[in-house]
């Protein structure tokens, strides 16, 4: 009647004047008119229970946070959901008939794995699921234990009835694990992942989804889930249930005692360890993904608390998606407040995430999600005969290249590094690396660091570091001591597992720190034997290093070996080494100046993106690395064998600075596989091997060639070649056969009397010394050979 009065005088008069037997129908009409929705009524055991009053403008709705459902209603709905939910096809409404969670629970329990994985996206499609999903998202600490008690009841109903052998007599605690379909863009899935720095006070005691990279994994501990207490006076027992997370068991200070006996003293309880129940417990440290850290800020991290079947799921360097409750709790009892004996609580809480589900992902899958439409597009792109040229032009398009430098070849090598070769596992357990390592050695101002910055942006997983600011522990792994003992923290190469590591100023690194990455570059593992921890971590990553020559700039008149400040052991681990020189040429300088001025003034726009944008290139190379695993064909292998034997013979005669070993043969194979991977080809043909040999020749062989001046003469202009010939003739006139002359006097005589440039005079003397026409003697003198 009251509802009818709110809806208007007409409905009130109709309700009052209606016969008694029809008055109920008018009451239902009044309820509908007052805004009572079907979602506010739940049918249970044939009875309609109204759990919410009439809707008002300021009243809470189903989706609001203050909406509250009785725990008993949630328990019955969750039980019904687990028992009745079936797989549905893409066309909603067609029931396949397989009961998803009921069968999963029975299979897991039969294997003695007492857990159930629940996908939150499935709750939306079920009639009772929306209320369950809302309860789990707003109050997970309250409703997760409730749902686990329901699973315990279902175990007695569904599994214990079968009385199969091997099942426990007492109902075990069944863990509820949550999963959700998420991606970084939030284009599908019911919960979008949050950045670690977005977790604020509004998310406390709410269900959150976070993505990050694990930096520290502490050793697993055993926490008491059920504590049994016994009174030391009257032997009365008491059971205390301890919830999950960082919390302590509350031990009563007084005993209930037995009737008719003397009262027990205060604090009489002692813990009976034999009757307690324990559960595995572990703490992880989750750090922001490198691509999510704003420029100039420190990466933030949070502690994750995992338990039971989620323990020991990951190692340092693992990328994962975690779904759990964002908790704030006390670290210790607060200091005394306002004097007196009473102690207050700590107002600044310790925040952590109590994990209910982990989705571990490795490699490019952890950083990028590719839609089916993009997969179709990439498959069509791979069929383009010019796809390799488009990829080359998309590598650092803002860096200008010319025919007189090696910038174009560096771009091709960088493309090969991003795509990578094929990792192979032999039958005896040996692993052969498929990642390509590149060293850029050259003058300042030749865009080496810009190449490294672009590689960091283009790779799905990348870590950028500088040589002077990196230590051996920072690059590989460190043993950190805390209150619980020693813990292992992964360094840059461990965090970049499945991606690339960019090391700038490689020559400024300490020699001891550089030796530490030898194993990481070739075997792609890091062995640790410190502080009682003996383990091995994976570092399956490529290395791009940039360095300057020993004296800052490259000198054409000295051997390459004299200017490389690296050991042979580290040089042999690089597949390609480029000498990036600052070529002094008027035409090249004019083109470079025009390009730079156009970039700064904004006139050059098409070169900033290239044929393929950076984001699309990231997804394409991630797609190719996941889908394609090329192998070298028999014809290509024959060509490679013949070339390798020829190169070894030539380098043996010249006594090369950079040794040409079997590692360099594997390098050519890896480069060939990466060229085939760009086209999504499963077989490496002869054209791929020939292009790989060309890249290897202009990079590593060019650096290893000791007598570079015999090659460099051909690049001189006609005028320079004539001046060089003229200088040699004058040297022969000034120094007779068998005679000696001071080196510096000879240079000054050529400049003063011959009218030659000082640089050309030094070049002519150097070339004649290389041909053994002049020999260096004591006191800076030169002797002409008879």
C-alpha cells in the first residue's frame, strides 16, 4: 500500500478499492512501478527473497561498491555455478555439454592437486555470475575463503562419493585460483591491467591485475594455516584458523577451563606443532616493466605474496601477470600514542599484493599481444618480395646513410639482430644459441648511441645500460642479504631474457666486469656459486655494444689491432663488428648537413617513420620470432663450407687480429637464418647465405684484416692517387737503397720541397712500410730495403 501511495493517488485508490483476493496483484504492480528490478531478487529453494529495498535516485545499484549481497546467497550461487557451468561456443546459446569446472575439480582432485582455476570472464556469461564477480572484485578477502569452503563441500559431494583409491579421508583445503583474459590495450577481457604506480588508496582491499617483471624470488617458507593450542594447566585444546597473507595467529590470553575445576592462569596456551597444518608460502618482488617506466624516474616495485600451488612458479627475470588483492597491513605494533600504557596502531601501512592467480609468460608474448587480423596482415607482408628492403629502411630512418660509409650495412645487421636466428637443442642436451651479437666500434658522432636507442624501442623486450654505470653484478646477477638470509637478484641480462641488451660505452667498462659477461654471451647462462647459493640463470638475449677506439678516434695509419682495446676472447663472441668511421668527404658532408637541418626544421617527415612504423615493426618481428624457425638447406650449406675454408686460409696467412673460428661459422649461419625469418621462410637458401657472407665480410673481416691500407687505396680519388704516387717517387729519390733517413725529417722534406699535404706524406710512408719497402730502425729512422 505504501509503495502504491508513492506512485500516485490513482494507483493508491485502485489498490484500496480492489477486492481482497486481487489486492496482491495490485501490490506487485506497485512494486514494479516503484522501480524494484529483477536483479534485486534472488530465487533460492523456490522462495523469493527481497534483499534490497525500492530503488531511489541516491540508492546503490548492482554495480556500485556499496551494493551488498548476503554471504549465504553468494555461497549458494557459487556452488550452483561450479556444478552447472558448461562450455559455450562462439555463437552464444549453443551448449557443448561439457561441465567445465565440475570436471576440472574432479580431475584435479583425482591427481591430488587440490585447486580450481576460475576464469572471471566466464562469470559474466552465467546467470548468477555477475553477483559473484562483483563480490570477488570488491571484497576478495571476505569472499575467497567463503568460495574455498564451498569447494570443500563440493569435494565431499562430487569426489568423496566415488571413494576411489588414493583420495584423502578428510576433506582437504582446495585453493581457488583466479585468471582473467587481459591485454595491455584493454581491448578484451573484463579487467584491464594496472601499472604498479597506479595502485593508490582507492584500490586497497580490491581485486587488481598487475603486470611486471620478477627481480627477486625469496625461498619458500612454511606457514601455519591451522594452529592447535593446548592449555598447560587443564590440557584443554583450542583451534585457531590463520588467514592467508601477512598476518599472525591470535592466541587467547585466558583459557575457558573445565566446569567445576580451578580457573587456569593467564596465558596458559602452548602450540602443539604436531597437530598444526602448514602451507607453502613465498614472497616475490615485482618490478615495473622497463617500457612502463617514465623517463627520469626510478622503477617501482611491490611485494607479491603467493601460497600453496602458486609457489616456485617463476625465477628472476620472469614476466608475469598477477591477479590478487591489494592489501595494506601493519609491519609491526605501533609506538605508544598520547602517553600511557596503551599502544596505538601504525598509521602508515605496509602494502603488498596477495596473489590469487599467476600467468607466467616468457619472450615476446609477455610484451605484445597480436590480434588475428594483424596475423593475417603480417602473413601477407611476408610474401612481399621487397619486405627485407622495407625492414632495412624502417631501421632508424632518421639516421642518414651514404655510399661512402657503412651505415646501411649497420642497419641491415641491426635488422638481423632484432629477428635473430634459430635456437637449437641437440639430443645430448647441448644448446646452441640463436641470438646475434653486434659491436659498433667507431668515431664519436657517428650515431652509434642512436642505433642502440632505436634497438631498445623496436625490440619487444630490451634493457639499455651504459658501460661506466654498469658493474658485473648489475649486468649478470647479485646475491643480496636481507633479514631472512640471502636472496638472488637478476641483473640487466637476466631481465632481458628473450630480448636484447644495449650496452653503450662498452670500452669504458672495467675489464673484470667485462669478463663476467663472457658466459652470458656464448652459453647464454649465468652460473652463481656464492653465499651457499649454487644456481644457473638463463640469459637468452642478444647484445648490441657501442665503443670508441683506444685513442678516442680511428686512425687510418695504425693497425686495427692497436686501436681495439678488447681481448680476443670477447671479440670472438661478437658475430659482427663494424668500424663506423667519420668519412671526410664534401659530397657526403653536404647531404648529411641537409638531412640534419631538415630534421631540425621539421621539413623531413617521411624519414622519421620509414615504410613500417616502429610499433608495427615490433609486432611483426615478434610474430616472425614466434612462428618461424628456419633451417639451412643442403645447397646453402655447401656454399657456406667452401667460403669458410677459403676465409680461414686467408686469415691464417695474414695473422688476423680477430680470430676466425667455428664461432664465426655459426655467426654466418645465424645471420642467414635471420634473413630467412624476415620473409617467414622455413628454409635458408643460397641467396640468404651469400647476403650473410657479404655482411660478415664488410663487418668482421674488414675489422680483422691487418693490412687495411692495401684495400683502402682503391677508395682514393684520381687526384689523391696521383699525389700518393708522386710522394712515393720522392721518397725513393731522397732515400737511396740501403740508406737511412729520420722519419720526421723525411716527412718535413716531403711537405716543404715536394709541396705535398702532411697527411698524404704520412700515408705514403706507411704504405711503403706495409710493403716492406721501408723498414723501421732505431732512433726513429727508416731504412730502404735493397
